[in-house]
């Protein structure tokens, strides 16, 4: 089934979903529609048994994403608040790896967007920046906690308080990205890494991702870990098969079958 979007492009390449924010004329900013489309594409990715890895990138050669856009003519009630936190949460909790391919400026919410991804590959013309205090905004959640985990407390505060620009090389040195490549190699390299990840155990990767995200996600993170562990137990162990069979056959389980 093909889904038509206004603000994003979704491609399926073998076992990889490539999701591109397609608003280069607006710096690939996310607006309300963009967030909803990203959420839909991520949900489709989560539920598709063929897809193992996703790549998130921006259209063009200048912008990955430079944050959010709100229509000043729209009254700011709860229904109009950008649902970008839902996008961050989806990226963080979907039990499949998501790679950010940063093709240019990653500023504000765009910097948060790549930070919450599992891995970041950047082109050498990428620029990373937080501008919140310059424009009277802030991110007191994923953009602070996860940035601190990624580059350390002092450097995360420096990034937020001083609002400096960081080159791809500086981002690599600080641990903000995993690797840097030439701009014309970015897509191919991201797909290469995705193909490598796709050869790994999906169950193990899902459990690892749940373990990483559970630290900050409270009951939902713990529930995800418990669910995945329970699923693993139910599907793979002799014990689970025997107690289930005993229940269906209205008999006591045979403990000898737990191990043989």
C-alpha cells in the first residue's frame, strides 16, 4: 500500500524505510502536518514485519531540520501544539533501530530529532546548534536529558546556554554523531549501516533499545521491557509451552518438560 504525504517522503529499500522531511524551502522545519505524517510513517515502520531499520533525513543539501514552525494566525490551544514530543517518543520507543542521516543544519528541534535517534551519520557540511534562549524557547525533556547522556552535562549546558554552532567534525569529537562522511556519500553510507544492522537479531536489538530507553521512560519504558521479555519467554521456552499446553488441556504442568 502506498501512502501519499505532503511534508515527507517515504521509501522502502529492501529492509530499510527511508523517511525524508521534504520542506527544504522552509529549512525542513516541522509543522503540525509534518509531525502527524512522521508519526504515521513511524507507526507503519513499527508494524511492518519486513522493515528492520529506518533512516531519517532531510531533503536537499543544506538542511536536515531547523526546528518547529507554528502558524502565528492560529490560536495556540492544546489541539494546535506541535506534537513533536510524540515523534521523539516514537523514535525512542519503537523496538527497531532508527538512524539519523544529517545532511545539513540540525538546529533546535532538528538537533533534538537526530539526538533521539539510535545512531547519527552526518555529512561533513552538517552544522549542529541549539538556539532556544536566543529566541525565548527551550526543551526541558528529550533535548536536555538525552543531550546530556550523549555529550555530557557540561557540554550539553554549553550547547544550550551559549548557542554556538558546531561543525560535523566538532560534533564527532564530542560524541554527538557516530561518523562523518562526504555529502555525496551520506545516503549510501546510511543504507550500508542499515543493511549491517538488519543482519542482527531483531529480538536482541529490540530488547537492547527497550533497555536504553527504559531509563528515562518510567512506567512505559518498564512496560516495554516487560512486554518484550514476556513475549520472548512465551515464544521460545519449553516452560512456557508446557504451562500453556497444560492450561489448554486442563491438567497440571509436567515440570520435567520445562527442561527436556
